[in-house]
């Protein structure tokens, strides 16, 4: 089955990196190696600054653990 990608609601992502750690545990990668990563973008200057988070999933799992562990439901997968 072809997989084109996952849906991530960037407005809901809090940057907790639970998805990143679930991927690491599931795939048993060595120390310092992550197949999935959450980037943090900082914009503006104090006191008018803003942080945004951009998850970059590896998109290779049939049953992705990163979707299940998201505490805010920012990640989901449609059939």
C-alpha cells in the first residue's frame, strides 16, 4: 500500500517531542540518531516573540507510534 504522508496540525503541536521519542523507542535507533525530529522555529524579539514547532516524521511505519502518543492530537492518520 502506498503511503503519501501523515497529517500534522501545526497549530496544535506543543513541541513536547513525545512523537520523536516513541519513534526512537519503536525503531531502537542508536544514541544520537533520530528518524523523526521536531524542529523549533523562533520568530520575533522579546517581548513579542513566538515559537512554532515543525515535526518531520519518517513516514515509514505501517502502525506509527508517533500518532498514538501525541497528547494534543496534533498527529493523525487517515485510512
